[in-house]
């Protein structure tokens, strides 16, 4: 009987995740690079970007670690910049 009561609680506890990273700060400078959204990825001048920048195409393998100083430029299937965010 006790196991029947305890089991659902254990399932709920196992599904809980840790705290989400704070994305409110713009440590990577994403706000200054929003002009890239909608442009062809081929026209990006990497020399104008921060050192810790990733250009992420649809089939690009990337780590899932969150770094506030890293600029991520997401490119869609058409080769256009879709979004620019920190991470």
C-alpha cells in the first residue's frame, strides 16, 4: 500500500529538471547582431563576430552546454540566418 502511494511521487520527482540558465542578460552581444537575421549565412563576416561564435546549420552537431559568452547563429535549410542568440 505504501509503495502504491510513494511510487507516483517518485516519478514526479524524477521528472523535475534543474534550474534554467539566466538568458535575460546579453553577455554575448546577440542584440548587436540581430541585423544578421534574414541574411544569407554565406555573407557572414566571421572577423566581425565575437571569438566564441558558432554558426549552426540544420545538420550541425553542437554541444548542449549553455555559455553566456557564446554567440549562436542559427541557419535554416534555405541558408538564411534564422535567429541570433546567446548560448
